[in-house]
């Protein structure tokens, strides 16, 4: 699971109002290089929750993302490189996503988060 | 400029929408004034399933781009003349403007003549005779059979022959035309399912998946989502056209495990050297785990919803609980870790409602939702298709599956922003579905949804209106449909 997926998912257990962002418990991370596509990064940037991305990256030991961002930074090659790396190149292979309100663990195995709810959560 | 389209005799309903979608992809669809955009024209004696159509396009460049990416076009042509007899053809070709012909006939150019008689294979001596009879075009260039600069076609229609069961086209008719480009079907064999490593029972046929991606106007750099991803066959087609993809499925064995480390959704993308999906996750489309404020992120959503013929739809929550046969579940803490949540049947109505609500929220403006919808053979019309205030229907293509059932490929464009009213309305519908789960299931059985009809013995509990339609023995009225229509036609 890349952080781009993490950025879009939340805990949707019935009654939970504050299920975002999900905490990350990482037991195995992998870095897979991929081609940098500045156009895609510029396009996806306004759709992201920056704080959630930055905090998630931080929790995985990636400290290169600035706390405050503005669209003009998308022209900066270094920023794009770090942004690309955090968003698309780091994969959570094994671990879990944790609901900030209930502490419910959504397991991530083989890079696939399991977001299905139990019967008493729907 | 009008160009002649010569279509293959395949997937008849998909042919015009494919050209329309490609035209839009290459920047030409609605003109500024009426009569300027893409238009279709057919000779009066032709029926709608005829392989010959004229299409109005702005220029040859667009026409060439369209035909080069088309799967269902045999070729596209600039017609120099046509007629019902050789004399009429000669007359028409010689009165075609000289300045349009001369550049292709000049001395230093190479060319080739192709003779085609619709529905008939000509022997080489017949072809030779036909080619020699073209003495009314002053060719000056060199004949070159391999990779000529220009290809000229003599297309003949013999009105007497019944081709592929098609009604006879008209009397004898002939076209003399210059080829703009030919369709290329190499993609279809490249992505053929029989060569795919990881397959499921409902993997989408490669040709249809590619056509779906075209309908969705997939372009490089776009983000495409499939909420019922399965083995990824639809996203593979989207990735081929350069899209970045995301997929979800409720069946975790399919998305996570596949059949081993080298036989899963990821390996399917690797097999073709395509960019792997940006993300795969397990989720229930009935209760999608998107963060609240996520909106307008996908350029297209392409899917084949599980409507219950080969794979029934499932959603979260135990069947017994939703039916009211048992109390709400409470899973003890020590059991939680390995608990496998049970699922309940997911009706077509609910599935489509959830799909629309998700797509209305997550598609960009102008983004397309392309999906299959099941229909009885004679119900494949707009009145039976689901509607949503945020979407406009762009095209519908029927694919016949059996004597009774078809599926329609529906292409819808998001033309209205998702508003709070729609969100509220969607939530109300959601609660309503949840409360009335049992009644809805019962009602959908009575209405004769696909699953219950297909798997009920004929004449059984197929629902009153279906029995009426198909008679007691479940046979449809044979005369109401043309004989030549079949699964891939």
C-alpha cells in the first residue's frame, strides 16, 4: 500500500465521526522505484490531505516533506522528488492501519489493506 | 469532410460509439454550431447494422488517428466516387475534384489497389480482372505491394447476397476510395485472456475491456478506478492506454492472494510491462472507506458490477442479521483477530445506487462512468436504465448473451457537481435499503432479477411479467430479433 491510498482511506465503522487519518503500524516496508511523473503529482496534489500525508510519511521515517506547502513548490525539482518518493515509492507491505477513534486495526497483508467491517461495525 | 467507415461485422452496437469516443478523445465532438460536430450519414437503402457509414470529421488527421486506434473499423476512406454501376462510378470518379486526386497519383508515389467485395472472397484472377478494369483513374506512380504510400480500394456490394444473415444491403453498389487508415486489432490478441496468467471466472474479455477504456476516454496520466476489480482485466486495458489505476474488491482472496506470488493481480500487469495499480484494497462498495471530504479524484470509473449471473454481489453485514433472523452480532474481543466477517446478498438496485453515489462524488467533472447493466433482450432501451442527476447518458451498446439476456455497456458523463442534496438523498436511500433489506431481496426476486430467472427452472418462479414475455416455456419470440445477432455480433 502506497501512501496515496492511505491518504484517501478512513475508518467507516458505524458511529465513528473521527476516523481519519488512519495511524500506520508498519512491520515491513518496501521501497520500489518508479518513474517520476510531475504532471500527475501536480494534478493529485490539490486532492490530497497534506497534513495526513506528511504525518504518515513521518511515522514511516520519511522526514523530507515540509509542514507547509503551497502550489508554487510543485515547480521545484527537489520537492517533487521527495513528494513522489513519499506518495508513490514507499510501500507498506505488512502492518496495519489504526482507527484514531476506536483503535480498530485494519490489517495490511501483501500490500493490500483489508477495510471490510465486521457485522457489529456496519 | 465526410469519410467512409467500413466496419467489421462484430459487436454491432459498439461500433459507432467507439468512433464517437475516439473523436472526442482527439478533440472533436460537438461543434460550436449545430451541424458542425460529428455526424453520421447512411445511404438510404442501408439498414443500421450495415458495415458502411459516412462520418463527418474536421480533417484527415483526426480521421487517421481515430481509425488507427479503432478495434471495430476495418478502415476509413476518402471516397472518390460511388455508383450503382460501373458507368456511374467512372462518371463520379472523373468529376471528383482534380486537386484532391492529383497529389496521390503523382509519378514519384507508390500505390496499391485493394479489391473488396463485401461478404465474398475473390480469387486472385478475379481480383486481377477488377484491378485491370480501373482504367478511369490516371495512375502515374509505381505499384508497390509492400508498404505503398497510398492504398486505393475498390469496394463492391453485391445486393443479392445475404451476408452473415444480414438483410441484403441494396442493389449493386461500388465505391472507389483512398484509404486514410486501417483498424488495428493486434491489441486484442496481445491481451487475449487465454494468455493471461491470473484469471477469474468473470474476467472481462480483452476486446470489450479495451472498448470500455476507449468509452471512458482513457489517456496517459489519468487516474482510473474499478470498484469491482477482480483479477484486474478492466484496469489492464486502462493501463495500456497510459492510465494509473486503483482497484477494490470485496473478495480478499482475489485482490491479495491470487494463486501465488507470481499469479495475482500484480503479476497480470507485470506480464504486459504495464504500470502496476497505484493501490489495491479490500472494501465493500456498499460501505466504502473513503475519507469524508475526498472528491473528484478519478478521471474515469470503469467496472462490471456483480449483478448475479456468474458472480453474485455481496455486501457487509450478516445475512441473518439483516433479515432480522438474529440479533445484532457482538464479536468477543478474543475472537476479533481472526474473525471472518459474513456478507449478505447485494441487490442490483442497491449496487447501482452505491455505484452512482460513489461515482458522482469521486469523478472529476466531465469524467466518465462506464459500466455494464443487465437487461432482458427487449428492454435494452433508455427507459430501463438507471438515472442520476449528476450524469448524462452518452452511449449504450447492447451485447447479447443468450436468447433472453443482454448486457448493455453504458457510458455516462458527469455533467453536474455532487451537491449536499445529492449526498443527503443518497444517505436516505442507503438507510432505506438497509432497513428494508429483506423486502428488497424479495421484491427483486419477484421482479425476476437475473440471478433468480437464470437459476430457476423455466416456467418456475420467474415472476409474472417474465412469463408473459417469454411464454410458459421460457422461449423468447424468435421473430423479434434478427438472426445474425449473437454474442460477439
